[in-house]
């Protein structure tokens, strides 16, 4: 669509000899007056004067070298035509609008420079475009992946994992050179963090007395650690304050001893902070020599146990045999037996008693007259006389008495009922 602007003007054009050409009107035509970047634009100036005058074009006060061109964002502005060297004799201005895709897309990061972990980072995308890019026309990318739509993006408590290369893009619907999405230059964001994921490795894994052992501290950090410090906590006092035992990335024991046992951890410090590793238990384990001696010691213990058991059984058997022998001898030998029974009971060891009944009288022999009793006794049962020894044992020593066992004599009576009569009867027939 062409816009025509008519202007009626009267001015003199100097030709020669003080002659002037009279121009009644000039009309500036810009076709089309609104174009997308890259489209062709034509400028036409129409004059109403009968004589043809030299015409020149101006944009925003600057001369235009050509009347046919491909529009760019720089070509936008107000145009007018005028008689050469007679700028006052000019047409009305005509505006040329050029729609163009975003240019100068720029991504800024605040704060700039090194970013510490835990900080707040703001991303802002800017561009120059006609029409202007809306909020939804901006996009933010990290390592080529879309992470946000909008002109501004804020990350609170940024993490080292969010380090990477960022760029933004802008879009307003105008295509230029086959693309409607224009990217900014990339910005590499490095998030500095204190040492993390600190681990302690033990080599060799088993600590044997007398051997050498190394503890190595390692961590994840995007900046080199400044210091490594080793601490030990005793096993008996796990809640006690740890004691510093060394420094450096590796802690070495040339000769492992029991006093080195404990809980170990390392502290790693950098310019961005510090952290501790988890505690690692370092304890003594039996040596291969001890493991070889263990079966021998176990076998020796079993053998000693068997010997002691055998000796115990043998001693028990001898003791039992001796007890049985004594008991048998006591049962076979004549004598007096003690009893816990009724103190008035009478016990007798009787051998070879006569088969015929004996008279009611009791025949006994006293210790003082062993031979005379056989001569003086008169009875029809002389061949069947039994001799006995009586001992009377009373509860009270002063009450004991002797009894005469002469035939026909009934002896003396017990002075006390508490006495016990023990008798041994022997058949003499």
C-alpha cells in the first residue's frame, strides 16, 4: 500500500542568470510503509511542477542514497523528498515501519563472577525487537536444556550441580533469515562449593599388629582443598572430643599397634568452606600367625579337658572302691555297731545259732571270768552253749555297768533305761 502526501509549495529554483523554476507541489511515496525486515522498499517523489527538478531523499535529516532497498531495522524512520539544494522546498515526511526479529539478545547474571554455593543468582534476558518481545517470548537454557520461560529467572540457594553453560533466546514472531528464535551468547556459571562427599579409605582393609596401614581422605570439590586434618576418637569414649593426630591427604602408620585403634575422620577445608568425613573404625585384627596357632591351642585345650575328665573319673572310681571296701570290711568284722535308732534297742551279731530252742535264761560271758563259767554251769544243753560278750553303753558315761555272764546268773539290772545293750554271740558246739 502506497501513501501519497501532497504539498503545494511555491519556490524558485535557481537555473541561470537569476532564473528560477517554480514548483507548486511535491509528494513523497514510501511503498510499503510497514515491512518485515528483509522486504523491498521503494521511494517515489511526485512533483506537480511542469519542469522536472532534481529530487533528493532524506531520512531523519540524513540523505538516502537509493530509492529501492531491502529494509532492515536501521531503515525504519521518517522519509521526505526535496528539490536538490532546496531543502526548504520539500514534501511532507512519510514513516517507514520495519518489523524485525530480536537483535542484541543478551543474558546477564547477578552477581557476576564467582558464585558461592547457597547464594541467590538472578538471570535477566534482554533484546531489541520490533515488536518488543513479551515475557513469554524469553526462554532460559542450561547446557542446551530449557529450564525457564520468562525474561527474569531467580535461583535461590544455588547448588554446585547447577553449574553449567546458560543462554537465553527471544522470539516475537518475526522471522529473519529462516529463523524466528534468536539466541544470546552463552555464559558459563561456576558455582563454588565447600568440600563435599568426603570419604576415608583404609589400605589394607584389615589392621594387623606390626603391619603398615594407610588412611586416605578424598572429596568432591570444584576447587582444590586447602588443608586436610585427621582426628581420632577413642573407642571407649565415643562421645569425647576428637584429638588431632595428623594432617595431609594421607595418614600412615608404619607399625600398627593396639594404641592406634579408634574412630578416625578427616576434615577438609577450602576457601569456600569445610566439611568432615564419616568416622571409620580402625581396630586390630588377629595376625595370620595367631590364626595358625588357634587350632593348635584349641586342640591342646580339648586334650587337657579330656585328661582332666579322665583323672576325675579315675579318682571318683578309686574313692568309690575304697568306700565299698571299707563298708564290706565293716560288715564282715565282728564288733560293735553304732546306731542312730532307739537307744534301748539291743543289737547282736550271731553266728551258728543252735537249731534247738534255748532255755529262757541268758548265757553270757563276762570279760573277767571267761574260763570258769564253762566248768560251773549245769544244764542239759551243755553241748549247745552259746557265749556272748555284752557291752552296755549308756547315754551318760557314769551309768555304764558290767554284767556277769555266769550260767544261772541273771546279772545285774540296768541302772538307767537309757542304756543300750550290744551283744556278740558265738556258738561253741
